[in-house]
C-alpha cells in the first residue's frame, strides 16, 4: 500500500475592530472578492470555505465569537500557500491587517495535513488552532515558520 496523498489545510482568524458593514472595515471588505479570486487562481490552490452568501466566509464565526472571522483553505503544499500569502495580490492586504483586526497575542493561524479530497470543517479548524495554542507546533498542527512533513502511511 502506497503513501496516501496529502494537501495542506490552513486556518487564520482575525478579531474585527468593528462590524463588517462599518466604515472601519471598508478597506478589508472592498478587497475580499479580488483577493479571493487571486487565491483561487493561484498555483497550488485546492479549496476554500465559502458561506451561503457567496464568495467569502464572512458569515462564519470562530469559537462562537461574533467578532472573530476566519479564512479556511486547502493548498497542494506549504510552498504554494507561502507564494500566495506573500505574493503581490495578498501581501498588501496582509500588511494593513492592524487597520481592521485586533493584535492577537496567541496564535491566529494554523496549518495541518489532510488527505487529498478532504475539506476541513470550522469545528476541525477550531480544534487545530486550540491544539496549536496549547502545545505549540507539532506534527498534528503547525505554523508557517515551523512546518512538519506530510504524514507517513
């Protein structure tokens, strides 16, 4: 039996400074469609969570916190995710995050390996980020700075 194929799941969360429809959040909201389209067109993109409202996941809340929104996606590799996150389409928005989101002292992003074809759930992402906060990077959940290899068969 061969090694199963894996993709990289990632979640990142942000605690908004104001409601999504407020002037404070306009710069973030007005760029969502463009950045999401760029993600979907990026090499190595596999899947992303989208709510019933259409093109983004802003209808979901993390840890039942009405101010905490999330991004949950799957990529072919850490290198593909890195290329998008730090690429020209996303980096300028990432650099402005303090305009829209609180500075979180604990981990706000986590990555883990999923079997090819598995779309992670919000509950799975909550468990992974909680585990990262409790135990730090490990083979089950890790960070962009401290990655772990794909599981063995």
